[in-house]
C-alpha cells in the first residue's frame, strides 16, 4: 500500500511539473546590490523592476546583499549575476574566486550604472566590467546614439534621442574586445566636473555608455544608464536592460 501511495504522489508531481504554471524558468539570475560607498536611491526601484521583468519574461531572480553567498555551491544554480548599482569593495578574496570560476564556466555578468564604481583593486573584475567610473558632472539631458542594433534590447530605442541621466566619465579600456552599444554626444551637455581630488573634462568625440564582450569563458554586459529611480519605469530602458540580461544569461538574442 505504501508503494502504491508513493507511486501515486510521484505521478501527480510529474503531471504537475508539466503544467504551464510549473514549467522550468528560462534561467536563474542572482541580483546583487551591496554597497560599500555611495548608496543609490534607485536600487529599490531597480530591484522592483527586475523582479517584475522576471515575471514578464519567465526567469527566476534571487536578490540579496550577502557576500557569503558567493561560493561555488550556491553560484552553481545561477546563469547570470547582476550587479545593480553596487559600489566599492564588496567581495573578499574567496568570494572573488567563486565569481571568477562562475564566469569561466561559461556564464554571464551584467553591470548596471555604478557597477563600474566597484572593486577597483580587483584586476579581474576591472577587465570583466571593461571600464571604470572616474567622475560625473551634474545630471543633465543629452543626446544618446545607438551604435549596434544587432545586440538584443533596442526594439524601443530610436537611433538617437534625448535622455536624462548621470553621465559617467570612464577610465581607459581595461581589456580588449569591448563592443560598444550606446554613446552620448558631449556637445549636447556639459561634461566638466571638479571634485577637488579628481576632475574631468569629458571623454571627447567618443563617449561610450554601454557595451558588451566575451570574457574569460563567459559573457559581460554593462550599461551606464540607470542612475535615476524614474529610469526603472522607462520601457525603453527596461527593454535595453533585459536584452543585456538575456544575452549574458544565455548567449542568445543576437540578430
């Protein structure tokens, strides 16, 4: 009788797993928002937006700020790690090693805005993100231009448009092979900034703001957009962001 009961419940479970509501999600994302410096107000809106995105696009997302979860066993379940407005030194040596192993296994990374203001002293990470934050002027409206339409996530973005955000000035490239997706036209805003200890005058005729590349066996996507809370309810930004997440997690989506 016990065996019959066990077979019955196993059969029921198998049937349930084939129903639409129990189908396996496309992929699983780790959303990490730890800060050891400036804390962006938009983190709250960003988390809510990515959770809603996960429901809309049928993937799982697990959000936390606990660096101890960066270990080999825990990371095995994920296909992509998202750094949402992280800042500063947020992982120790062992946790960094686990993330390096994760990418080398062929998985993905997504950096949003101040993810480039993170882990300056971890050389591997600086190459993963591609460029590092240097300084920014006041929030302004500027004209941005899409550079590469074969990458997923530009369905709602025109070739160029006015956009209001916090325009990072970046360091030189930390690695080769960066593929640029969006640039901002410095002639349409004032890029000058002076914080005393550091100053900036802009990046000149080419000021990239989003890019992707294959790195160390895995994939990396970065967008500098996303400083302001309102951006996380902007359909154009959300489609751009999901395109990066989808590609980083799966390697798919190129036209």
